[in-house]
C-alpha cells in the first residue's frame, strides 16, 4: 500500500481495495470517477492531495504517520471528512444495523437476544453522545484555535484530550463485545442468515471506525496539541 | 438431541389453548406430561416425572412471583416458555427461555422446542467450559452489577486479584464490558436473568 501516489487513478485505487470508495465518499468525491487521478480529483474538490495521501496511508498499519504542518484549509478538510463519517454512521450504518437486530428479534426469541437489543440501544446512545461532543465541542474548539491570535484560553473550553480518548475506548469495546457475542455465544439456530448479515455489517462499521479513530488520534489530536502549544509560546 | 420423548408441562387455564397445544406437541413427537391451571400444582408433577419444558401463560404468574421463583430455583433444569395470547410481544425480560404466540405454526413450534432443549443439553454437557470456578464467581458478581471493589469485598480477595480474573475472563471470552459479560453469563446459565 505504500506505493500510493497522486498520479494513481481513483478507479485503480478502488479496484485495488473497494474500501476506498467509502474513503472517497467521505471526501465528497463521487462516482463515476472516469479516468481521474487522485491529483485531479483533489484539485477539483479543493483538497490538498497530501492530506488525501496521508489518510490513504492509514491503511497500512506498518507505516508510521508523520503529520505535516497543516494549513487552516487542510484542517477544515480533515474536520469535514470526520463530519461525513459521522453522517455515514448515524444515517446509514446504525439504522441498518438496528433493522437487522429488529429482524433478529423476530427470528430469535431467546432472552439473550432481548439483552442484545438493549445492549445495542445503549451503545447507540453512547455513540450519539460522543459524536455530539465532537460536533459541538471538539470541532468548534479546533476552529477557534485556528482563528485565534492569542485570544483563546484553552482551559475555558470543555475539551479534554484524555476524556476524548476514553470515549473512543468504551465505544470500540462495546462494538467488539457485540461481535463476539453474535459469533460465539448468542443462542439461536433459525437466524443464521440475518446473523451473518449483521456480522458483516458490524465488521464493515468497525473498519471505518478504526480509520476514523486513527485520524482523530494520530492527526487531529496532535494538531490540537500543536495549536495549543503555539499559544503558550508567546 | 436426546432420543427420549420430550416431557412437557402446560400451565394454562384455557382448555381451547391446552387442547390445541397438546395436539400440536404430540404431532411433533413431544409428550405432554400434565396440564395444570395453577403453577403450584406443577411441583407435584416435577417430583414424579422428568419434565424439561413448561409452557406457561404469564397471567398465571401474576401475584405469584415468589412461588414461581421458588419453583424455578428448585428445578433449575426446566425451561419456561411463555404462551402469549396478545399480538404484542412480551416486553419485559423474565425467566422465559422463549415465547410463543397462539398463532404459532407447527414448524415454528418444533424449532423453538429444539432450540430450547438443545441449549439446555449444551449447557449441561458443555465440554467447552472456559472459565475456572473463581472466574465464574467473579463473572457472576459482575453480572449482578457489582463493582470491582464490591466483588473484592464479597469474595474476600484483593481488588488486584479481581482485576486479574477479569482480564482472564476477557481474554478467554473476547468480551470486556460489564453488559456484554452479563449476556455471556446468562447464555452459560452462570446467572439467572432475574438477578440482574
């Protein structure tokens, strides 16, 4: 994966790994791609190709990420990307997972299934609160850091890096637990088809969430820390 | 699944429902050992015959929770299946392994029975039991809603030991959260659903 460069065609990227369709979609780059290269598509969509390549590099877990200095527009691109991820989870993924669980409730009358339903509802509430926190507190805070001269006092914002990271861990943990329960322990025999659909759905969600978390932990948070330290330099 | 005829009890007041259910159960090879109109009468039969499944109308349990729980605790191997007369699913989580509607088909009835019974068999003869006795204990207290500190106090061990047990449980099951572990505990009959 480390031979991705800006002259590669979008279509070839996608044919290499279909996940890129989702990544491109989060960047608001739509199909049909024609024969466009990464470079062309980025320029058309006012995206810094370096940012795109930075994100594409997150796939390769062996590659260490060095975050370049990002301009205000770049930071805006990153936040817009993350915002699109949120929409994807809330408007597409979670409703479809919920529909599968509702269907499973019909095919699977066990008491454990009822608890799985409750478990998922709790998970959704936690995630929605987390996404809300990001939309309402984290992103505005970052924008304010970008825009400020020496005005912003970071202790005034409610944002806290450690708090932020904790949220991630809890949510990831619940998703992983759900997978394990469905695969290993939830009793039931007549729900195989819908169970399989649900599991595939969860794996897909988890994949995108992992990239999302990597962006937040490895790109966004270092940006915040950099911006915060710049303040205190004066 | 066992080859012996499955012995079933029905606790239901409506003769219409009991005759219909009896006919359907007979046709799928199960044997109805008794029909009662009051759950107290069940004990008499449990002591005489090996009964594995009871179909019960939840209406019979109103104001009888204590008695019902006593019976359940005494005869732990029995699965209880609710007979739902309304078209609304029984929302609250109770001690029922499953619920059937009065519009159930023969095929579906058979499926539910084999799910319920095979689940019990797999728990009784589970050669894949994963957790040690101590770990199962910790899991039980955890699923009942206790914190690490509370578990340490109850079991008279250090909180560090509790945390180690939890780590091992997570490592063996793949489940970390308290609510997730609760579901696991119920599936393995380590706790009863009423105690959470």
